[in-house]
C-alpha cells in the first residue's frame, strides 16, 4: 500500500501490535524499539492507540547508534 508517497505494510503493523501486547502482558517494561524500513510506517505505528509508552517507532536509519532492551 502506498500512503503519502511512502509504503505501509498493514500486516506487519498487526504483528507488531500483537507482539507488543504480549510483551506488556509479560510486564516487559523495558525500552522497546520497533524498526521499520519505511518512515510512513513508523509514523502510522506511532499513531495507533497505545498503552506502550516505552516504545520508540522509527526507521532503521533513525535507530543508527541507538539501543533498546527489546528490538522488533
């Protein structure tokens, strides 16, 4: 799917959401990084209703030099 001249992978977003819900259910409150290849997809993930304040959604380029306890 193309959205605002960028790509979005909706099934990928659903899988990420399920993984994050599982981690929260396990009380995994460590910082979590969600890496996507597309900027638009990272923005879409950030817009979803979230109970995951410890999650940073970004592209692989923005994560250069950053670390998180859990990476998806």
